[in-house]
């Protein structure tokens, strides 16, 4: 037993010695690295002291020169949601496939849109004559209201625009004749004579489609009347024809009165004037006409019976952009006032410590120089600047002001420690090199630490992101952070050296006052400390250790709760296609339109399922698969009951075997939904498509989940190569990608912060402390998101969430 014990002890001793050797190696390597770092900072401080004025002049010339280049070569790119679109996304690829198969829709059927065309969408309601919203006060089915709507149509049709040369003028009819060969107004059944005649006794249609056979005017009830229109049953006595002979045999033969369901109440009329475009010139003319109509309806149209809620294809983005440009100067003035106050209060902070208040001003100037140099470099390389990019960098600079304030406070503290109290007029005997080395070793690791975190996080995001906007934002912020660090290490550091030299010669104050005697300040601080802090310190020391443990446990519990809440808040982030909070206050018509679109309609973008290759449509199994995928679409929580399946209206055998021209074989319901080809004297269906529909256009998680489910249904279907598409899919894919990248950004930020803190300081406690501080900052930013955006973001607010690092 003793031999075994000796062997065991020897093994333990060998193991301990190996561990000790490993620890010594690690410590030696750490000491070697630290020695090299200290040597580098020592050389750096000597270089700064020797060439401070040269570094100051060179850094000023370079940064000011780049700033001048920015103002000379600046190119602004107008910001809109399309900059977030992923170039190789599934929706973008599907758009190209659909356009290759079906081409442009000459007759402009709304459900076949690949993108938003110029259009004027008008929601019409009655003006209330009293304060009560009684049915009789809001019902649109009156002759006066219908005549007013027809008058509105005539005014819109009469609006004219000119081309580039002012040689030709166009109204809506002429534009339609050029583009579509016919005017197709969505909801034009409201303008027909038959509707005016039947308005008081408008029968309910089972398919909800109203049609005027004489003019071709049509309308879907859920679109032209909203979802709140009401029905009622009325008696409709009708007499069958009875001739005179039968009348003698059958006395007074009449039919029983029957009940007929009619539309009794309609709160809304809706018209949409759309224009299909195939060339850039036509899009230009269409956009001008749309803007002119919107201007007329919003500014000049007057009516005592009706009021309008109007929107166009670019109304929201135009209103926000116009308001942003109008408020730009006021925002600039506000930020300038902010900078003035920052400079003032930081200067007070500096004068309180060492009467060196202008050092912080030099730090703010370095931020301005680094911002100008960043955009100057971008402009030199002919890269367009996104409109909110400058404001984002400006906000980052404002945040950096806080860091400058902290750094200046640390510098003042170190300088004060090395200044000897004296009231003589001779120069102070201070060692500038020693002070500078102390400042560098105490502050630069933290400054470098935060800079590395931001650069690494944004670099990873720029490499991973699939959106051009995110790549551009991340790379621009990386460039700004890097130039800001270089400016700090050159311009601001040289200002610090010059300040130290002025302190040594007692010429450091702006008024050239001598440095005051610090003895009374120290004594005062000691007296203040005795009065205000001595009793609390004694009280804390005398607290029972059990209570201290309980208090520490409560803090740990609160920290854990904070972490859980932070994770919950992050996972609760939602998306929206657009937030009406960004609309100007004077856009009441547009705001009313958005509200009505949400509350009065369950009609959203149409979803098409495309079969891009020939299949056997006569096969019952394939027909069942088509109907099955439409049923799955209709069963989603964010879709309605609309469907348009051409196999329900068309005779497939007639389509494939008839000798009639193709445009005769296909009914108007299936126009341009079926693509034929002739192979071996046989007609086959090359491609086709059918439809279901969203019930809204919110762009929240449910809408995004529906889109992903539809992709899944298409993949699981037995129909080969089938895929879904809607004009809203590129927006939804981008919103989903932004949300995933924000999750990734927060995750990378927390992990990289902890790792770099641990590697730089080799202390688990410091790394954990910095990590907890980061969680507190994240909780604050997420709380702001909750207060101002209800845990949701859209394309307008998404760029700000990339400022989290």
C-alpha cells in the first residue's frame, strides 16, 4: 500500500509540476506581450511629443481636404424600400420567370401585377351632416351621391398633362389609348348607367361580381363597397303572363310574392385609375399624370356631399421624403444647438478638473473631421450616399461625444494627479512623457476595445448580409469608425500633447490665468467626503454579512431577470410594411386612406401560383393538387376566400382540341393566365397560373409566415416546379431578412464583446461586467423601440437598428 501511495503521490506531484510549468509559460507569454505593447506605446508617446505640431497640421490638412472633396463630389441616392431588396432572392428570380412566360399584361389586370404601376386609388365616403354616424347619414346608395361620384370621374378624366417638349397634351383616356388600347378603371361599375338605375334595388350576386354587359364595366363588391356593406330581404311581387283564354278558365292566377336579397347599405365607394407602362417614357408620363391628379384631389377638389381618401403608387414615400427634406434644416439647427451645449458642459467639466476646458472641444472637432473625411473618401470613389446615411453617421458622432466626455474626464484626472500644487509663476516641473504614457496605458485599451468590437461586428454583418443596403451601411460605418480612430490617435492626441505643454508653461487656460492652488481643493474634497460619505461607509461596513449575501443574491436575481427580459424583448421584435407615424400631420387624406384600407377592407395583394412547364391538366390528380394548394392558401390566417382558378371556368378539352383562335377559346376570366404552344400539330398548355389573396397588407409576422408556408406548400406539391409569387413578396422577404440580421447583430455584439474583453484584459470579472453593461444598454434601446414603435420596425426605421453596436 505504501508503494502504491508513493507512486500516486509522485504522479500527483508530476501533474502539479506540469500544470505549474504551463501556467508559467502562459504568464511568461502574457508578460512578453505586455512588454511589447508597453514598448510600442512608449515609442508612440515619444513620437507624439516630438512631432505634435506636425501631426496636428498633417491630420488637419488631410481631413479638411477630404471634407472639401465631399462637398465637391457629393452624389445623393434617394432612399426607398427597394434598396433593401435582396438581388438573388427567390421572389426576384420568380419575377423574371413570370415575365419570360407571360410577358407584359396588355390589358392590365390588377391581380397579374409584377410590381406597382402608377395608379390613383380613391376611397369615397359621405360627409356627415350631423355628429351622429347613422346609417342614413353614411349610406352611399343615394342618387345625389352617385351623381357626385360621376362628376368626380369627369373632373379626373379632364385633367391634362404635357410631355417633355410641351408639344402634346394627354388626359387619362389618351394615356390609356397609348398604353392599353382601352381604359380599365377598377370599380368602374360605379360609373355605369345600370348601377345608377339599380342602386335602390341592387340584387346580391353570389359570385360578388357586378357586370354591365353593354359597356363591360365591372366591379367586385368587396372592393367597390368595402366589407361592411349590408343586405336585406325585400319582397318582389311578380306576375307571370296569363292569356285571355286561360284567364277565363283560371280566375286571377298570380304568383306568390318572393323574397329577394338586395344591398341596403354601402358605407364606401372605391375607384382605382390604373395605368400599365411598358417603356420609361410611358412611366414618366404616367407618374406625372398620377401626381397631377393627386395634387388636384388633395388641394382643389371641393364637395358638399363626399370627402376623399386618396393614395398613389408613391404617395407614402413621396410624403415622407418631402417632409424629411423640409425638416432637414430644423434638424440640423437642433443638432448644432446640441453640439454647442455638449461643448459647453464638457468644457465646464474640464475647467472643474484642471482648467483645461478646450481639450474636449478638440475631441468634438476630431469627430467632425472624421465624419467629413469618411464621406469625402466615399465621394472620391464616386459612390452615391444614401439619404439617411449622413444622419446615421451624425448620430454615431453624437454617441461618440459621450465617449469623448468620458475620455476627457479620465485625462483631466490623470493630469491633475501629476500636477504639483504651487502658487509660483515658474513653470511646473512635470514629466509630459510620463503623463502621456499614463494616459495611453489607462485609456487606449478601452478605446481600442470598443473600436475593435464595432469593426468586427459590422464586418461580419457586411459579409453575411444578402441586402445591398446593409452591406453599404456596415462598410460605411466600418470606414467611419476606422478613420475616427486614426483621427483620435493623431489630431486629438497631438492636441493633448500641446495642452500638456501649455500646462507646463502655465499657459493652458483660454484666459491665460495661472493654475490655481490645488491644496484647498483637495482639502475641500476631503471635507466633503467626510461629511457625505463617511457615515454611509461605516454603515455599510457594519451591516451583518447575512444581509450582504441576501442583497447580493437579490442583485444576481435582478440581473438574471434583466437577461431573460432582454432575450424576450429581442424575440418579440415584429415587422410592419409601413408605419403611419412617419406621415406628416398635414397628410390627413393619406392617413385616412391607410386607416380605411386596414379597417374597411379584407383585400390585400393577390398571390399567384405559377406552373412553368407543361403538365396533364385533364388528369384528375393534377386538378385535385391544384385545388388542394388553393385550399391550403385560403386556410391561412392572413388570407381571404378569394380564388381564381381557370380550370373551374374553362373547358380543357375545348382549349386543347378546338380549331378556333386562342383568344377566342379562352374566356375573359382566364385572359393571359394560360400560355399555349404548338408541338407536332398538337396544342399543349405550356404554362398557367391561378390565384388566392391576402386579406391585408400589414407585413407582420403572420404575413411573413404565410409567405413561407406557401413556399413550403409549393415544394411539397406533386405538381412539378410550381411556385408562388406576389408583388409584396420582395418586401416581405426583405423584412424577414432584416429581422434575422438584427437578431444576428445583437448575438454577434454580445458574444464578440465578451470574447474581446476577456482576451484583452484576461479577466473574467471585467468581461462579465462589460457584458452586463451591454445588456443594460440593449434593454434601453429595446425599451425605446417598444415605446415608439410597439416592438416593430419597417423600412423607414430599420437603418436605425443597425446602430446598436
